């Protein structure tokens, strides 16, 4: 009886493995494209300049602290900040900065920024740039990496330079100038 089970198992096992491999190879969860010879796309470099308005105070804040205490390690805020053409609050809105930032250093001098710059005006309307990096906000100019994008900014990479032009310590509100240099197709 043992020899029958062993020979049956030895015969059936390869059939089971073969059946599973046929089922798995038939699954279409990925696709590989052939190289496109002669179809070289020209990569562009775009410079965007705008102002980020982070408003924590007042009746209509654009940043809400959702964890931790204000200005303390671990503080986390969710943002939907306007991006404007000029530093004035009433300047034309060209997009929104949407995401989160977290006080990520124990000495309180750095934020981890995870945000999408979503554009609502001009030729980049409907496109976005994704930023993920450290914002050493006590420095005069901070550099953060661009890790991707959508729409006109698909396959984006580059960097964003941030410079605080106005900060109100009593409220925590800030206006930050952004110069973004992005490579995209």
C-alpha cells in the first residue's frame, strides 16, 4: 500500500505543479512592452515658481494638527494649502499642496514632507508633482526631492527649493516661496 501511495504521489505531484504553473502563467497581472527603437521622447526641464500658504490659525485653516502637540517631535498635520502666484494671500491660486508633514527631528528643526502639488491653472492644470523628503525649516533655503508626478509630470524627477518669506510665531502661519525644477516628458 505504501509503495502504491508513493508511486501515485510521485506521478500526481508533477501534474499538480504543471497545472499550477499553467494557471499562474495565464494570469495577466503584468505586461512587458518591447523596446521602442527610434521613438525617443525628449525630456523637458520645467521651472515652476509659486507660494505655499500654510495656515494653522483662524476659522479656515489649511493645515490641521492631527497628532501630537504643536511644534513638538511627532506633531503631524494634514494639509490642503493654496499655492499662489504671489506671496499675498489674495494672489491668484494656481494649485494646492495636499498631504502631510510631521515634526521628524527630536530637536524640532525638521519636518518630513509627503505632499502632492496639484495644479489647477494653465498648461499644468490637472497635473501633479509628488514631494517626499526632509524640510530643514530653520535653514534659509531647503531642498526636497521630487519623487514622481501625474499628467504632464509623469515620470517626474527633480527638486524643490523652499524659502520662508513670512512666518508668524504666535499663530504658526507661514508663506513659503517654492522654486521647483522638474524633469518630465
